[in-house]
């Protein structure tokens, strides 16, 4: 596939919605091309170490605002993971020949999936209904979970480059567990401080609540 590429200091994963403000002329041209040809572009993580060769296609699902000077606010949705094979400069924006990449295996064992969904559901419960519903088990569950939480883009990029869904889901489950642990400890500490003013150390409180079992 030959697709436009948009290098940013952020990573997109399959199934993740991402709002973008398009202001540079070259990216205005890119969005116009994607709209005309009904094609996605590719978001590629780029930082001081350079641009990575693994990215994710971004489907334009909605144009929220279109300004007279050509700027726009759009909503995109992560599509498939691709590898950049070659970069071309035939347009005002860069484009690349990209190839879809596959996972081996594509699906983790059911018990690992159920454990990951369970910890996400507990985490979502701490947010009073503000979090998206838990995804269903299936291939690429790790990405479905990543798309629902706010995790550093460097971590997301490393997982985007990981082709082993079993390992990827294990890492995501660990991250969700740590986030949930931190939220529970913060909530319990605040509640106990209001009640009696005595606050235990995080380690003591975690043991009491069974968070490290």
C-alpha cells in the first residue's frame, strides 16, 4: 500500500480513537487526499531518536470543524499495524510504501484474556462509569485494552512493535494492574485520612487490601 504518513511524538494503536488538529498546509493536503480517495494515513511515532518504522493506519471518521484557512479538527480511528518499507517525497506531505504486519500468535490463551479483562473492569469501576466498556475476548485484545487507557506513547510504541500477542497482553495486564493499584491506594488513603487522620504506608495498605496477592 502507498499511503501518506504523519510523523508525531505519539503512538496510535488499532481501535484507538484520536483527535487531531490539522494546521500545516502539507497535512491539509494529506487530509484532502485521504478524503478524496477514501484512504487512511499512517501515524508514525517520531522523537529525538528519529522516526520508527512501525506505525498504525488512521481512518478519518469525522471532521469536527473545518476553518476558512484550511485548518481542521478531525477524529481518527486506529486501523492496522504496518511496517514502513520505503518513503517517498512526491507530494507536499511524505508518503510511504507500507506492508501490514501480523502477530504470532494473534490470540492469547483464554485464561490470560479473562484475567486482562477482569483487571480492566476493576480499573473502570474506579472511574464511576467514565471508562469505555471492557472489550470482548479475541485476537488483538492487548490493543483493544490499550486503546481504552491513557499510557505513555513510548510504552504504546514498544507494544506496537511487539509481534507476540501473548507477551503483549501480559505487559498490558501488568500495566493495568499497577494503575488500578495506584488508584485504589490513593482513594483509600484519602478516605482514611478524612475519617481518622491516620494514614498507613502504601505497602501496609496494599497488603491489607490484598492488592499484591
